[in-house]
C-alpha cells in the first residue's frame, strides 16, 4: 500500500484544476509507465495544453478491460481547507488532498498495480485510459474514446473508477444544460407601453420550466435505481435588466435537466421550444426586434443505461459478488463510453460524498478493498 500512497501523493501535488494544464501529471504518468517498459500514447488537445493518456499492458488481443479515470479536479477557491489541498496528508486512516477521491486515488492505485499486472500471465490486456476536462465539459474523453475505437482490439468492458465505494453502478442520469436569452425593447419605466420587458417574458418561461419539472416528477417514467426516481429540471441562474427605471431589454436564464436513462432530453427541449416560439410571436406583435433563443449552455453528457446481459456489468458483478443493479444521480464519462459503443460500468474506491468539498479525502481501507478488486480482475484476464 505504501507504493500506492506514494504515487497518489505525487498525483495530488499536481494542480490539475480543469481550467489549467494537466500536462505535468500526464508526463509523470507516461514516464512512470516507461520505467516499466510500457509505452503510453499521449493525446494532446488542439491547444496543446492538455492531454489524455492510453496505455496497454498485456497482449494486443481482443477481450481487454479498460480502467479509466479523469485527471482534472474541481477548484479549491472559496473552500476552507484544514490542510494544503495539494500536499497529501495521511491522518487517522484517511488520505486528504484535492483529487484524493475524485479521481487520483483510483488512478494512483491503478499505476501502483502496474508491476503486478506485468508479473501476471495475462491472456487478455488491461488498458489504462486517463482523460481531462471531465469536471468542466466532459468532452476531454471523446478524442480518447475515438482513439481507442481506432486502435484497440475489441474491448470487453470499460470500468470508470469514479468513487462508488466499490459498488458496481450500471446506470446514471444524463445532464443537459441550456441558456435561454430573451431580447425585448427598452423604454423609460414611466412608459412601459413603449417597451417590451424581457424580464417579464423570462419569468413566464421560468414558470413553464417549473410546470415541466412538476410534470417530470408526477407524470413521467420512474427510475427506482435513482434518488429522486424521476428526471429533474431546475433554473440555476437568472440575469436581466440594467436599471430600475428602464424596461428591461435583455434577460438570460440558465436551466438544467438531469434525465433518467429512459427519458429523452429532446422531448423536454421540444416542449420548451414550442412554448418560447409562441412567446416570441407575442413579443413580435409589439416589435420585430424581439427574440427568444435557447442555446446549449455547456456540453451534454448522455445517461448511462443498464445493458441487458452487458459484458461490463457481468464481469464487475462476478468480481465483486454484487447481484443487484444500482444507479447514481451524478453523471460521468461512462455515458460517453457507452454512447460510443463500449460496454461500461462505474466502480471505484471511496465515496462521492467526499468529492468537491474542502478536506476531500479517501479512506485507506477503500483503497485496500479496491486493490483486491484489481487483483481479481487481473486473475480473470489470465484465464482462458
């Protein structure tokens, strides 16, 4: 375990907040693998300031299992840490530091297991796939996934090591976010009849979004794997107007859908588009300058859908002894891996309850249990 803790400590020391480069960490991982004779592919983004990494251990044949995690972390700004977030601190059976549980603990454990992977008589490979920008756009994994599809023999399963306390997660909700921009006509507040209030119309849109959210809660499909067991929708921020005595010309609202795997986001978007189209026509009766436009706010992430007889779930259940499916409310890169054709589950060490907060930590006991999982996975890859 000391080797694992040493590597995780090195990983935590790299500030890989999503708005910063992760190259120093990726190069550290590349060099560490090279010390064991493993040549990793480093896939840079268009700007050249970030990269993902893919490495294969074992024979270049079909049936490989991918262990995947993201290298980026959320910011520490505005959080009251008891320890330096980029200096790993071991205390009372917990390893503290930014990214310790999300997901540098998982990545560090996989890297610490490399000598064990190499010593095993693998008949099918283990692949390490580490991405970037999961915490911001969740798009950094896409070039990595495409590269895997182009270069790897058929993969049996992808295991995303997000913190699930070692439980096999077969489903998670998707996330889709939009911003709706309303353009009205400004006027002096003493003559509102000469203007068109963007904020009034934005308020009507918010009311429709609330009605939609209530319908999702009471009328739509249920997903008993989730809490809450229905798709959710909320308005996160609102901006509008620039002075108390001016009829507001502009308003903007941001809204987000967390959809069950069985609920299509297109239906929600179509309902909102239909409503706003009717509002826009009403506004344009006063002035053709009025508009309502809805745009994607940030990248969507597909839901992870349970796979009937899925190879990843079957394997992970066999390795853990788990029998019942479970789902989580947070999303992950698993949705994208599945969307691109890979059988995928989420299963990693630590608790999501410790992620994204001050004094983030991972229990050493969680790392030890997950190491046993990786040992069982290694043995499986050695069998006929």
